[in-house]
């Protein structure tokens, strides 16, 4: 009896297997917020370590993509941008898409990329997708600074109007896109843990999905029934609402917004469930 009392005082945390389908301890995740910061710092620094331009590399891809879209879709294809300056239109679309695709791919590979860390010590595994998302938001923040500078330039030139109250939608859009990418990424992570070759299929799928998302064209430029199909893409609503926030231009119907919200909740809920279940067996699988 005396020995039992000593054992109880020796441990300040007891790890037990999860029995519930949806068993998440947000208090536990909050206790590991220092680890989130450390992982964000690690990934952020590693990306541009031993480079000349440093964090400026985060701007290279969207700038090059914007210039390419400006030439191909703006000059050759002559696709309209709803009176939004082409550079602002293409750069903002590229910025949002890069954030989504980068976060989706990183979260979908979370078990494989961190198997060494997961196999050695215990911590809430959800900490890693959270740290990935926070890091991607910081990287997008660097790109947003450039977008904001371009936005101010066109605003001072009188080529766009002052933003309205819709500007408050901006943080909502970022969180919205983050939730879609995290939820869908966690679902894919449970599949690619067992079947690594499927990851190649999803990499190809993501590259095609961009053209089924209003990144380089507005919804208003899509004809007839194809517009309805486009609005079924959960990413269409937040991207169009971003344009509403800064340019007061949006062509997304209200039903698409409601649909996207419901799909986001569904993806995130299913993603958390499968992630919670998969983290218990992935070490034996990989």
C-alpha cells in the first residue's frame, strides 16, 4: 500500500491509450505550445538556411508565377479580371493557392516526414499539423506584405477603390483556407501512411485542382453549368471572398459559401477523427 502511494507521487502525467473515436485534449495541446513554437522556428529557418536571399525566397515563387500568369492568361488568353489590376489579381490568387497547396502537402506527409520524431518521444501528434499551419501562415504573411505594397500603390494611383467594411473578411478567409487544407491533409495522411505511391497521385491531383479553382480567373468568367461545378469546389468561396474583402468584387453565389462552410466543417471533423485513429498505429505501418 505504501509502495502504491509512492508510485502515484512519482509521475505527474500518465499516458493512456485513446478509446474514443474523437478523443482530443486541447488543454494538453496548449501545454505543448512551446513545442509548436520550436517546430515553427525549425521549419522557418531550415527553409532559407545557407541561402543568400534568406526569407526573400518566399517571394520568388509567387512573383514568377504572377509574371507567367500575366503573360499567358492576361496577354495571350485575354481572360478578364473583373476590373481588378492584373498584377494584384494574379498575385493574390497565387498567394492564397500557394498557402493552401503547401499546407495540404505538408500535412498529408506529416507521419512519413516526422516518423523519427514520433517514434522516440510522446507529445500530442496534432501539435505537428498545427505548427505546420502556423509556419505556412507566417510565410504567407511575408507574401502578403508585398501584396499590400502593390495594393497601396494601385490605391494611391486611383486604380482601385478604398476598401469597405468587407476588409474584415480577410482573417476569416485565411483561417477558412487553413481549415480546408488541414482537414483534407489529415485525411490523405491516413491513406499515404500505408500506400506511399498514392501520394504521387495526390501531388498530380493538386496541380490540376488549381485550374478548377478561381486562382487565375474570376468565377464571373466561367460560363453556364461549368460555373456551378466550379462553385462546388470548397476553395472557390474563400478565394472569391478575399477579392470581395480587398476589391469589393465577387461573383460567388451565397449557396456556394454555405456549401463551402459545411464542407470545411466536414473535412476538418473527419480529418481529426482519422488522424486521431492513425496516430496510434502508424509506427507499426511505416
